[in-house]
C-alpha cells in the first residue's frame, strides 16, 4: 500500500470508529418518509447494519475460497460438448482484424473492450456468424454492440438478402449508441412490452448484460421469470459476468463491494430444467481447459490469462 493510501486508510479507520454509533443509528431509525431518509437518498447513500438477514459478507463467513468450484447437482457442465460446440462456430479466424486499433468510435477493438473482451468477444462474434440471427436484442449495450454490428456486416456481405434487427435496451449508459445502426430503447427492460421478446425465433439471440442484481420488481427478475420461460424453441440466450460453478470473484465482493447475485438465480433456473440446454460456460472453460480454448478462440490465444464471463444457453 502506497504512503498516500496508508494515510487515507488510517484517517478512514479513525472516522469509521467515531462514526460507527451515528451510522448504526441512521441504519435503524430513518423511516422511508423521514427527512433523514430523504437526505441520505438524495446523496446516493444507503446505510444498512450488518445482519445475517442481509447479503453482506466478510471473509469469516465463507466456507471455502470463492474461486473454488461449487457442487451444483442440478447442473451438468459437459466440457467435451462445449468445446465441440465452440469448434463448430464460423468466422473465428476473422477476429484477428480486431487486434488492430479501432478505426473510429463505432469500431470494436480488443484493447478498448472494457469488460467485454478476450473470449467473450470471440464467442459472440462466432454465434452471430454461425446462426445468422434475424433479430438480436441486447439488454445492456456497449462494446458488445460494436462487435455484433461487425459480425452482422460480415453476414450481409456474404448474403445481400440477409437482415438483422438489432435492438439495444439501454436506459442508463453509452450515449453514442444512437450513432450506430441499431434501434435504441432508452427504457428499463421491465417496462418494455412482452411482445418485444415474443418476436424472437429460432437462432435469434437474447443478450443479457443488465444490473446483475435481484431486487423487487427489477430487471433480473423480469428477465428470468417473465422473458426466459416464454421464449420460443431454438432462441439463443447470453448472460454475462457468470462465474459458475465458482462464486463471484473475491476482489469484486470485498474490494469493489460488488454484491451481484444474478448467477445464483441462473443456477437455480437451470437446475433440473429440461427447457434449456447449456452451450458454453466460458469462465469455467477458461479456468479448466485454457489450452483447449486457446486452440479455438483467437482472443484467448492473444491473452491466455483472460477470464471471460459469458454463459450461453439455448431454449429447447
């Protein structure tokens, strides 16, 4: 820890000690309509006391390291089947073009990818080039959108009659989306009409990369309880930032204070569920079968240490 960080940490420790009592008071006292509660909400602050009813954890709560694979009896991860599926994807050799710097802000580049890069990008590109979806709906958009546009353009170049309606549901971020050849819906997905997803047919893609958090009446519950059970047979579904069968990374939980829980709902959804088949659990493959992935995916060959997080399933 650098000198400046040490000083900041010491000051923070003193403040935490002195403020513990008042903060506990705020956590337990302000009702929703109080002035105190209003001021906290206006400043983007929520105070909760640590309790076994709450989702907050410390390392003392853990039964084993978070990176360990957990036993999930209701889910079968078949490495041979997944790797064979990845080998069947078309267009993967075209990905080397994205190692070069991006030509403009609308272009994808592995080095500018943010949280959607090596491994994840390869699979998404290959899925679009292979299945040639007529409809692609992204719930949460960003670098993946640029890459999807490139794959769609290659499909069009091969077949002049090919068309893909690319729809991005993005209520919060990416102000540049309107400059792409996509339909942008600036609305929370849970407020979108169900008919939007009823139009997805076999080989179409539903791409989920939303809040990752289960909350009452929130996007993740809407996606898993309202959308996924109603999709037609053959629809391909992507969920991002999934580390199954491991937990979320320790750095995310303890350092970044990211308390996502979407993947546990996904695991419950898939357990003993004959309505969906698992196509790719990319993070698991990258940890267990890295050499095999490097032989298939150019992005993984360029960056073997990458830990992708895309999880692909298909409606049976």
